[in-house]
C-alpha cells in the first residue's frame, strides 16, 4: 500500500510540433492499422461458437477459464456443505444446504456471527472461493476457501495477511472493499464484464455476457464473425480478420502477449476492456517491477499474474509467446516436465546432470522437508522450472511460478538480499553455501545484472545514474526494465539524465513514453510545456493522460487553440479513468489530486475523505487531505490528521515532516526541530527534511547544525537545487568564496540550462 510520490514562446511553432512530431509516431505505433476496421460487432455468448469450433470447445471445457466463475449449484460447488464446521480463532463457521441453496454461518460485518447465502463459485483449483451478495450490488469473497486438492476448508486471508490487518474496520476484512468481487476480481473471471460503478450512490450494477471466461473474452464480440462464417466461402471478405475484432493469428509475439495482458498483468485499469485495440496501454497501465510488489532485481514478490515477470525475460525478448508453452484453450502446458523447455533448448546439453546437477527420479539420495512443508528428494531438483522459474505460494495454497525465467544468482542474494532458486528449496542453507556450489559447478564469472544498478538507484547512491543511463539507452534490456530505470533516473536531475528522459518521450515503446512523461523534470515551465505538449496527441491513451495531468496546473492561455483542445480531451480521459476506479482508495486519491490541481478544493476534500473511508489506513489520502487543510488555513483539522499519521503510520516520515512545517510557521521551533529529527531517521528520507531542518537550525542561530543538515540532505540528493543554493548562500555569508564557488560549480553541472543559475554565476563573478 505504501508508495513513493514524485510531484511535480512561440505558440505557432509548438502547434506545428504537435502535428509534425506525433503523426510519424502514430504511424509507427499503430501496429495493427487496418486490422480492427471491422463491422460493428456485439457479444453473442460462447454457445454460438460451438457448432464450428467443437475441438476448441472440448479443450476449453473444464479448464480454469471455464470454471472461473459459476452459479452455485451441486455441480459447481466443490466444498463440503454437508453440515461441515471450520474453527478459526476460537470461532466456529458452519457450512450447510437448505432448500437446494448453499449457506455459511460465520463472522460478518462488525465481526458479528451471521448466516449468509452463497450465490456463486469463484475459481476451481487449487482452491475455490465463494461469493456472497450484499447491498448496493456488491459481492464479497468469503475468506474461508475450499482446498480442492486436499479437500479441506482453510482460512485463506489469515495465510496471506497479518492478524491485525483483518479487523472488521480495516480495508482487508472480507466484507470491506479489498475483498469486493466487483472491483477486485470480476474483470478477469467473466466475459464482457461491465463493472458499472455509480460514483454518486457508491453502488454497482455489474453485468456480463458469459459468467465465465468464454470464447469472446479473448476473441472479442463474435456477431460479425458469425455473419462472416455464414457467407459462402468465396463471398467472405479476406481482409477483415474473419470478422473478429481481436487478431490472434499472424500477429507479433508482443501483440500476442498483450492480448493476454488485460487479465494476466498487475495493472491499473482505465476502463472496461472493450477489445477494440491491442496496445495494452490503451486499456491499462502495468505495474513496473519495483518494490514492494517485486524484489529489487525484478523477481516477483506479490502477485503479478505473469505479464510483469514474463516481459523481463529473455524468452520474451526472443519472441517466445504464451501459446508456445500453454495451450490457449485448455490452458494446460503443451508438454510436461523438461520436455516443455527442450522444444527449443537442446536436451543433450541442458536436460543432463552436468547442467542441472540434481539426481533424477529413482536414484538414491537424501530427502528433506523445506519450510513450506514440501517433502523434497531425488528427482525434485532436476526440473528446469524449479531452477529458472522458482515458485511462491499465493492465496495460501496456490503455487505460481516466476515467468521472468532467470539464472539462479545466490551471489545477488548475498549482495541485494533477493531470493534465489537454490535456497528456495535448500532453505536450511545459507546464500554463501549456494554461491559456493554455483561457483564450483559453473565457474566464478557472472554477467552484470540490472538489479545491482536498480538497487543503487533505489538507495540514492551517487553515480547510480550512469548505470541507469546504460540500461535506458540499450535495446538489449527489456522495455519494462528500461521504463523502470527511467522511473529511478528522475532522482538524478543531471543534464545527461534529463536528456535521456526527454529522448524517451519519443521512444517507439509506449511504456517508456508513459514513464518518461510521468518522470520528466524541468523547472522551466515553458520548456516543460514545449516538451510534453506533443504527447497530448499521442496514439496511446495512457501517454496522453499522463501528459495532460502533468500540464494541468498551467493556465489556459499557456496553450494555443489546438493544444488546448487536445489538452481538454486528454484531461477528460484522465478524469474518466480515475472515476472508473473510484471504488478504490487510489482512484479517489487521484481524483482528489486532480480537483486540487483544478483549485476545486471542495471536491478534492470530498475525494480524499472517501479514499480514507474506503481504507482507514490509506495514509497518502490522509497526507494530501492534511496538506489541503493546511493550504486553506484550516490548521486544526490539518494538525489532527498529521498527529493521526504519526500515531498510526510511525514508519513513514510524512506526518512528522508536515507537522513540523506547521509548527515552524507557528514559531514552535523546538517542537518542529524534534519532529524533523525524527523524520530524518525514517527509511528513504526525503532530502527536504534536511533542508527544512537546516532552515530551522538557522532560525535559532545554530549555524553549524544548519550546515550539517544541508550536507546530509545533499548526500541523499547530490543535485538538489535548494540544498546546493542554501549551502552556496551559507558559504557566501561566511565570506568563504572558495566554498561558495564549489557549490556554484555543482549547480552549473547539475543545471546547465537554468537561467537562475546563470544569473548567480554572473552576479558572483561581479563581486570579486
């Protein structure tokens, strides 16, 4: 839930740039130009496909897609409802049937025991969940799930979350929003799912065509295809993809993977999926492989649903696609064991003891039980999957495999604290033990890994930007890693870094353009407008939206007529996207930020309050609401929220920092200094903490402490303008011309094009 937040003259020429720069980009990126110009098509239901596609239907029948959701019935329900009982935390839940319907007696809202009717099943293996209807069209996922492999009930939520997270008033409790089917689950378990969340009544009118994942979930609405199929063979158009909206044959591997991404990616959706495009960022923005969802080297940590991992892999870079390993209809692996990998990799080289160094089934050897309770022995270590796709358990019992497909690197585990496949099994051994065997078997030479660069950048280490620039400027790295590097590079505002991000704004890959638009920093407002305005006409919705949001603080007269029209359309797209996810705290939070930028403080406050109502531990909403009150002069409510942050989120620095600013304005200097000193001890301390701490020390004439604070901030952010300027001024006041010149030179290096810096240089030279 935690997140790092980064904030942010010739109009005829600019208008020309909008047209000249974006038209070639549109042509380049519209990779499916012409392939979607189909007759209007509507959903017909999967049953309409069976007559012509019986083979595909047989494969699909009984698959996880087929069983993704169903009406609760004797056929679909796998759990024991024969007056079964399940005890958790001393409370007994009961499962039973009455008049052919399924019921559970368990804890409900407020922790009160109550009877609930189960109306739908959700999923099939290795677990099945159950949906319960509530008011306002909501369906909630029962936290007690059925293990379909071991045939037993288990408390899924308790295996995933901490006990303190599951109190009745918290976001994660099963009757609250985190376990809401309409917003959290439905989009990927039914066909043509329309969430239909009403922003004003906070109610749902969710609909679907097929209750499960049927043919049209992947191929799009089928009516035009059926019309095409009914034509005589010679009368069928040959250039319209047989009437289907989604093209799945004769496509690039990227297009193929992105046809799966709407459900198999950890993402932020912008609207209901309408199948009308194959560029993923026209529908959703994928989560970059950053902490806390991923390990620093890109290995998955939270659920990522494969896309974020697979797009890091060499397989993806070599044009391998999902269907090369998984049958697209049955979803089963095409081959079992190492035969899946030896489709491409030589069996005589890789499926041998000399490569994997583990015994095969039937050979003698020792067995052991790992910390997850798995019994392992001879034959359990020679699968390609276990070494190159190490697994983790999600939802308590669901073991999934990391699709980034990497070489085990215990040396990186030692250096970065990341997991490795060796110690996933041999969890009683050390990383050093595993690294020793890797060195013995395969030699000591290792290729550099981008994880080391990203780790240094995440810690704000000096000169990490050089490694980031190498990643960004090289096509040898996956696009998702290059985009991740752009995100980290924003913390290094050097001329080279700024130029690299600016260049990425016109990269052919939309993920790089979006990330660059999000992170491009420029203190010159006219320059920022000049660089971001062309993206208002970008062919990709996510890019347009981000550019519009970044430019939303500009006055209307800063745009020319063409720019303003594009700006308003893209900004409306941004607002609509946030309203689509306004049942999430993040959606409301983003709407609060949007209205704050529009100077509509009433709506901003309402949305921040709603974000906190949805999740009472969503601290970014509290921070921004408190800042809003602070700006409006409502110091009482602001102070109350800052104190709440300090009490309930002491691990974060925001409460301490902003309350210190408030107390500083009230001339309560000693209290403010104490708060900032505490803020400086928090993880990933913002250099602004040290800047303001230095100013407060200056206020009480503790000049030595003042300069020390500035220096500490500069160690975190070596190019921080305010800190460099403050130290320059400090040295100037002390008549230390050499010291002042050193900081001025650093300002010149970091901000070579800033007029303010040039003015300082000229003024300093005059005072010789």
